[in-house]
C-alpha cells in the first residue's frame, strides 16, 4: 500500500500542474495571490459567464435552449473567460461537462434581456462536498466616479470567509456566497480574505481597480492544498 507522503506528493505535483494551466488560461497569482482576468475573443459586455472555483472539477461548457452550439466552451478551474452574449427571451442555460452536452451539472431558467448579466459559480469538489452551483444575476452599482468590487467565496474547506476591502467594514460570507459590491476610489485597493474560524489566509495584497468599472474577485481552490484569486471585470 502506498504511504500518505506518496499521495501528498502527488497532490503537490497536481497543484503545480493546475497552476501552470491556470497561468496559460490568462490568470495570475496563486496560493493567496491576486489574479487578473483579461479579455478573450468572444467576450461580451452582457450575457452569461462561469466562475470555476472547483479545483478538481472538469472544464465546463454553457449551452442555451435557444442556441445550437455552446455559448461558452471549456471554462477551466480559475479560468478568466468573461461574459458571452445571450439571445433575448426565456431560455434554459445548462452547465455541462466540456464537449459532453449529455452530462448536465445543473440547469437554470433565465429571461435573457439584452442587458442582463448572469454569473454561474461552480464550486465544491468531487469527494467530500460534491460539485455545487449557484446562479447570480449581476446587479451592477453606480460607481459614482470610483470603482466597485465584490468577492465570491468558492474555496473548499472555508465554510465562512472574512473579507476586507480597503477601509470598508469587513464582511463575512459563507461558502458559495458573495459580498455586496463595495465602493472604492479606484487605483490600488488592499483586499484580504481569511478563513473566519482560524485566520488561514486566502487573499492578501493590493488589487488595481480602474475608475468607472465594477469587478468581481473569485476566491477559488481548497484551503491547505491550493488557493487562487481571479479578478473579473463586471462592467466598464
């Protein structure tokens, strides 16, 4: 029988591979560092996107009952693909295993107005908690000459996370939940996130936010294994 250190070594190697793949997908940071989501061909100002926080979750697609092909393809763990446009009208969005449309993880009924924004969070794991999903309808605040930021907790083994954004009062959010948008002055803003029970660090350091924009910071991965933060632009 293999020893525990042997399997721990395999997990470390796997984490290194995941970090390399995430970097190739356009993100940066890791083990508590801040990431930056860049633009991708096909990104839209409105529509639907996936925030993939499940470190052992397979890449996923998003399909619509009104479209003949996937709206979004192969979003990987901590991937940075943004919104993809939706057709108008009532429809069902399905989150599926990439290139396997019959393997549906979850489905959501939405009313696809032209200026709607939806975020599907994929979080959890394949063993202890199971893969979970949550649909957010993104209501973007008026930045009023500054910027705005919210944080989403997709970190496994972090039932609650305490978030501090700049000088605003700290917020505590549950696994799979999001903070309210916090107004900031823009520029370099210090953001920290720790597991509430013991202060284990998840995110620490400054993030650069442009004036007039709104953002989401995804906290992804698993405490004690590998965590990563990825910044997404919600509105320009």
